[in-house]
C-alpha cells in the first residue's frame, strides 16, 4: 500500500480585494489584489499578463492567446477559458472551479499547487508541461493530452479521462480514484501511478490490451 499523493496548497488570498473593471488585457500587465467579476474579455491577445492574489468570477476569456500568463494565489469561479492558448504559463497556488476549459492549451507550462474542480477540461492540452501537486476532481478530461508531460503528486478523482493521451508522460506519486480511463492512450506511461484495488480490477481489460494479452473463449 502506498500513501496518498500530496494535495495542493491553497491560494494565499488577502481578506479584502479591490473590485475593478477591465475591458481589455494589455501586454505585461499586472493585476494585484483585485476582484474581477462578470467581465467579457473575448479573444484577447496579450503576453506576460500576471494575476496575483486575485478573484476572477464569471469571466469570459474564450479564444484568447495569453502566452507566458502568470497566475499566483488566485481563485477562478465560473469562468470561460475555452480555447485559451497559454504557452509557457505559470500557475501557482490556484483554484479553478465550475469553469469551462474546453480546448485550453497550456503547453510547456508549469502548474504547481493547482486544484481544478467541477470543470470541463476536455480536448485540452498539457503537452510538455510540468504539473506538481495538482488535483483534478469531478472533471471532464476526455481527449485531453498530457504528451511528454511531467506529473508529480497529480490526483485524478472521479474524472472522465476517456481517450485521454498520456504517451511519453512521466508520472511520480500520482493517483487515479474512481476515474474512467476507457480507451486511454499511453497506458504504459501510467507507471508511477496508484489506484484503488476496485479500479485496478475494473481496468483489467485495459491492462491486458496494453501488454498484448488476448481473451480466450470459455473452455467447453
């Protein structure tokens, strides 16, 4: 038996935040100790944006390109981040809940102490990224890829990982609990992960297919 993976640390948010209104994101802009709510920021294109000690509530940022985005000690709730391109992003002590991250691309990014809960993260990409103490809970992650990513203490709890792609990924102290791994690509890369026994038994067919074991007809 192995101990559970280390959970993420929560954001360190100040008690009071300044409420602001933002109509557009600028290159290298920094937004510190703010609360931003009900803002439509569609198809933004800005590099080096920083949110630190921030609450973002019901923010629409779909189809935006935000390379080198930095988010620290922040909480996102009910946001739309669909199809955001965030190459080389850095997320540290961040919570994201009840949000849409369909098609988000965080390639070559670093996620540390991040909790993503009750979110759609399908068709997303974390290729060549490093994830450390990250939890996905009750999330849709179908057809999401972790190609060549490094995952340490990453937890997948009650997630739909149907047709997710882990080829080339390296896992250390990761765990899958009550998650659907149907048709998962790169099963061999799950070395270094742990699962509950009931999940292991349920996935027997997947393990057999991964090593080339065929099923015999019942003996007469």
